[in-house]
């Protein structure tokens, strides 16, 4: 799981940083949700 977290973050950040396309608004909203979920999970798993 620890290995998957950075890739998820990178994907989400890449989607956020992408220039406007037809799906950009939807993707940005999704990436924000993914980032929040991943961050909360990551913080919760830390000892």
C-alpha cells in the first residue's frame, strides 16, 4: 500500500496540473477527492 500511495498522489497531481480539456473540471474534482482520501489514509497509518 505504501508503494501505491505516491503513484496515486502523482496521478492526482498530474490531473490537477493538466491544462483545461473537456474533462478537466471533472478530473480536478476527482483528483481533489483522491488526494484528500489518500492523505487521510496515509496520515492515519503512520505510527
